[in-house]
C-alpha cells in the first residue's frame, strides 16, 4: 500500500461441511484446485480481508473470534499482517507494551500466528501471511547482516579553479567507497519551484551539464585514509571547471519495525530491519529468520495445510540511490561495460520515485549528448531489475519448495524500474486500488504481463481511501472492484479487518490501523457487518469465481517500454478511447515480456493459450529497443499482425552507442516484413476491422461499457462480464460466439437462460439497459455443459414493460413473462416468429409508491466506559414517522447518529383496479447495504445498483408489510465524539496530520422512492 509520504512522523454462510482447501504451487489455470461452484465458491476463491494484528500482546481468543466472524459473512480467510502501528511510523509501542517481548518472530508472535492458523483450519479457510512486520519488507536481524538494505550515498565537491585537488574526499567515512569519478562541468544552474511529470513539487536542486568524454574513474587512486591528489586543467573562466563525485555504499539500518529499547540482548531488541531488495541476499535473510525463529514443525505443518500466499506489500523503502553491493557486477554481466564512471548520471531520480518524488536528489547530472546520458540511466535501471528479480525468485522458490505454498507481492511499482518486467516472477502479482487510483488503464499496465505469463491469480489490495475511515460505503467498494476487474484483476484482499478487542491506551471503537486516516475498518463494530455485507461479499466471490475460471482473452497487446514506470499510472502511449469505444480489450507489455515461454505465435495470435492477442500495436510515441524490434519482426513473420500507429516509434536509448546505428536499419526491415502495417493516427480501428480482427465483445452504447472474456478451463463455458462505467445507458453487445447465453446472477448465485438475444452470422447480439456501475455476467454454454439446457424459445427484442421472466422448470419451451402496465415502447418479438405490439387481455394494475414510513433507528454509541474498546456498541432505539425517505442527516434527532435503520411500510394486496399476478419492488440504488423482508420473510440478495426484486411469492391478500433493514457507516456518530478518541496513546492521525476540519457528515439511511409494480403473466410457448 502506497502510504508513507502521507504521514508525519508521529455473505453468505456456507451450507457445506467444513473442509481444508489445499492450495497448489501451480500458479497457472491448469492447477488442480477446488474452486467450489459459482453458487458457492470455495475459500480459495472468495475474497479475503487484510487483518491488522496490533501486535502479539493482544487476546488470542479475540483473534480467533475475529477470523471466525470473517468466515461467517463469507470471507475466504484473512491476510495476517502484524501491524505494530505501521512499524512505529504512527507511534511506538504504547505505555505498557513491549515490542521486544512481542516483536515479530518472538514466542508471543508464534503463539498468535499458530492460533490464527488453527482458526482458519477450524473454519475451513485459507490464510495469507506477511513475510515480515508492517509491510513485510524485512525481518529482525543482526545489524551487520549483509542481507539488509544498502544505500549508495553520493557526495560531490568542486575542484578549485586552479585545477588542483589535494585533500580528503568529501564525506569520507560515511560508508565504503565504491567510486570516485571526475567530470568536466560545461554549465550549471539552480532549479527551483519545479514539478515532476506526475505533478509533484520538487525541492530545489542543481543541474550540471557534463562533457561526455570527461568522465573518469579515479577510485584506485584514493589512499586508505581517503586522501587524494589530482591535477586538472585550470579554469579559464570564473569559477571551477571540474568536479569530483564520491559514492559510498552503506547499510541503511532502516527499520520496518522500530527498535524500542537500548541495548541488544536479543535479535528482537533491534526491531526489524528492511532487507536488500536488489539481490538474493535480502531474501536469504528473510528465509534464515523464518526457518530459525518461526517455522517449527507444528507451525510449518499447519501452515502447509491452511496457508495460501506468503506476501509482501508495495516496496516503500527509501534511499539516496537504489543500490546493492552486487549491482556493478550484475551491470557488467548484462551490458558488457562498467557502470562505475557513469554513477554521476544516476544520482537523481533513482530512489523511491513515489515516496521520494519531491526529493529525487540534490544534483542532477546530464551529458552534452543528444540523449543527455539517459541510455546509461536506462542500463542502470535494467540492472536494478535483474537484482530485484533475484530477490523475488529466491523468495518464491523457497515459499514453493519449502512451504509448498505460493508467493504474492506488489511488484516493483514505486521503484525506479520498469514494473512490467518482473511481474511474472511471483506466483500471484498484486496491485492496489489506492496506488492505482481505480484507473482501469493503469490496471491494464500491471495485468498485461501477468496474463501473458498465464497467472491464475492477479490480486488487488482493495478499498484504501485517504480520509475515509468509518465513512467508506459498500457501493464505493464495489465500484472500485468492478473497475479493477475490467482492468484484469481477479482476486481482492479487502482493506481491511480490525482487531475487535482491547488494546493499550486505545478507546472504543478500538484499534484502528492508520489511526483513522485510511478506510476501512471492517468488523462487527460496523453496522453493515451483520446486516448485508455478506451479500456484497457473495457478489465479489462469484465475480472472482468467473474471473478465475480461465485465462483473460484480450484483443490487443500494446507495446510500451518505460525505464521507470510512472507511479501515477497516468502516462499512456495514446488516447485509448479509440479502442474502448467499440469494445476492443487491450493490455500493455514490455519487450522483456516477449521472452516469456508463453510468448509464441499460433494461428496468428500471440500467447494462444493465454490472452490470445490478435494484434500487437506499437504507437509512434513509445520507445523501442533494438532487440525488441527483432522479436516483433519474428512475431510478424510467424503470422501476428503488427500495427505501427501514427508513424515510426522512437529509439529507446542505451549505453551502447552501436545500438542507435542498428535502430534505423531494424525499423526499416520491420516495416518491410509481411503482416506489419503502418497506419495514420485515428486509423487503428479501421485497420483492425479491415484485417477481420474484430473484438471478442463489440460494444455499441450511449455510455461507457467495459468488458472481459474468460474461457473456463474446467467447464465448457465462456464468461462475458460487462460493466457500465458511467450514467444509466442503453445499447448492445455483439459477442463472437453462437452458443446459448445464460445470465449468471452474482448476487444470488443462480443462473438461467437469457431472455433477449439474437444469433446472427455466428455471433450473438444482446441488448442491454444498465444503471450506473451495474454489471452483468453472461455465460455461453456448450450443449454438453452439465446442468445447462438450451431453451426452445427466447425473445429477440422486448419492451421495457417486461420486468422479468421465468422459464418452465419442466420444459424450456415455455416462458412466463412478467409484464407491467404501460404501452409497449417496442414490439415483443420472439425467436419462433411471434410478435406482440400490445399486451393481450386486460391491463395490469398500475404501480404505486410506498408511503407513510415508520423508522425505528437503532443507535450505536460508545459504551459508558469509552476506555473499554471490546463492546460492539451500546444500543438504543428511537422511532420516527416519515412522509418521505430522506437521509438521516435530514431527520431531527439522527443528524449525528449511526446504527441500523428499520424502515416499515404497509400496503394492501391485491390492487383494487387492474390485474395483478404478482409484483416487483423497485428500490433506490443501495449506497451501503440493505436487507429486505416482506411479511417477515427474508428476500434473497439482489443487485445493489439496480434493485428490482420479484416479491410475488411473499405477498398475501390484505395487509402486507415491507421492512427494509439499512445499516449506516459509523462516521456521523464518531465525528461527534472525536475529541474523546485515543488510538494507541495518541489522538487520531487526521487531527494532527491535517489542518483541515474533520470530514463532513455522510448521507446514510434510505432515501428516494420505493415503488411496487404489479404485473400480469404472459405465457409463451414454442409451438
């Protein structure tokens, strides 16, 4: 999770028997796993919570109960994260606590860790676990362990104008000398008030223009004392002409868990150190610690049974220059020249490009060459990629072989390297909604390499939003999830679940990770937890089931090489709306991804067993490497269409000057190759169509719709997922399949034949009318698919007054259509040739709005002793008569209230005028969660974005009662007592980290109009 720069220092319940679900180390879709069913996905498939363990001093029984509670609402398990107040960043151990005694890997930790594993075993869940405290970026270690994080510290001094330097190197003794380099300075300037390409304001720095041929390595001339005597040509102008650059490597001793004691009686007294992420040595330190301090036989045995992913968060380490001791050797092996004399060129913008975006360095050096020396920077970053890969591969190999589990990590972004290169080298690469800002195109930048590599799981840390603690609504969570899915993600770890017991110096409502700064703090202290959240988790679980069923087929591969991935994910090679508008799916690849074993051509497609790309597009705005041009040419020769859009691409500079001379020849040869096409801007889609490269799901709508297409590897079914990413809209999709379409309801787990569609020329045309953020899952089943029977009759088009339908449970040659009052806005046309321009017989009764609501508000407030954080809440009721449904903030007595609203309304059935065989109830869009009862009977879960439910079977003659159970978030009440809240001995972070007032009140409760729509049944038969 990308967060450090923000802080100052300071479901459904399973009906099956509980059983263990063992994961496989096979991270491909061929893995032999128990996924469950669409209606009831297994624990491996269902979403999990990140669970913040405050530290191991907490009550073991509460931890067990929290995990059991997550299971009860339909989670598949938790990601177990020992938090320690973000490793001490948000405050050290509170009074009375002792992080040496309760540190990561201590006996106390191992006891809690084992208890969490047992709780997962007993509940039939699977558990992910962080490989270290806080974000998992290190472990307790001895301070001299060479597997800890290294830094390269630059220092610089001007040579006097007379050209003579005789003295001790600047900052001598600050580390081990790696290099001393001199350079002739052509010009210099002070840069102030600048901003980065991402918009971050940058601290002032000096920009030096260096003469290319003047870079000289003097390292061997430095005496052991640090003394050096050098003579350069004297300056002919005022001021110095030459400059010395010294570079020292040293262990940073940076902590991911701060040391809390003086002295070092045990390894835990040091806290926990961040390890080297650019060599296998860092992984070896992690492995050594786990094997020595945590993995006794009992823990290892149980972890192998119920463990799922070993996990590391986004890399949020800071430094002067990203470094490891072996980097010069790795660089020399990869590029066949020495990095040493080019070190001045990498001393700017090569630390953590996200967290340190405002402090990229004090000096920026560029060369007086056309590329200003960027080729050497590119090569340095390429070597850094190699070192990071060694780290990831060492961890992944150990987790696979020693634990028989899989490795997940938020790979690479934030670091000065091409993110896409190393994504394939963990079992389950993970991104996050916070860092990616719910950006669909950004997700496609991440997921492309993982999809190409055949990864069964692409994970996402979902739901962290700044300044939204206790305000985050389920509708927002689902909005973010849906956007991530169409970006290629298929697993969600929800951020996050709170420990519900007492903790040191912490008031009710209890321990709050990030101290009220980030959403969300899910637990039974949130009213939605036991009042509808399981319905939303059920939706997510079934969505994940469909998206984990098989590879994500993707129409277009977009070539995109970045030296360091833009951490905002806003940069892209072109305006992608040209492709999005008509439904082409696409994802991004770096040329290094072409080396994956899955990257081959068959029948004109790239990676035919995975994404099955139909074409590779290279925009003129991207930079291409010489080696990649050769790979692309071979792809084209093997039959893959390659389209150069907008002109020729540019050269991706490298330190090897010979590359540039080869570039022009390579591009010329590529353009003469069969299956390579050069097109003008704006002509890409026309070219694709002319080549008969149609999208798998063509879209035509008056809104913005995104789609995914999955081929199940175990069932003869294909899933089309459609998201309306905007206002209510209508249109149709055209699917390249002539199979029978079935609607898969992700809210209740049921499936049935789709009512309205048309087969034409081997394709299926499906009209859709979608509400904002509404999604649809359509499965295309083969005739041999178990449980699927193809209907003998369906509609080709239907008027909007057709509210719903049922196929006969005996024979699929009969349909029962539910038709409401009103004229047909279009004829009802059936596949058997029958047409209806109006409803035969008497008119249905008109719809009516429910009124005269009685609201019983169950208030959730702090216990009488606010220092006791263990109670869920103190509860009491008030009653309110409402003439219309408005938010609680508009109801006297509820403005600063949180809890659960019980809304009741009475109506008579059947209507006095017109016919009525049944009725649907239409509700406003659900912002949080909502449970509905009719005459005391619970209605099954329904689509929160388009709430329309057939309530016919629950109605009775005479008086009928509708009861809507609507929980709120807790913010409106907590805001009213915020000055009383203490978290781990400190006031909430948002009161000290921000000068702004507290976030405003949140609209909660039920608002809008609820309508009952009677209908009559129209029976249609295939005769």
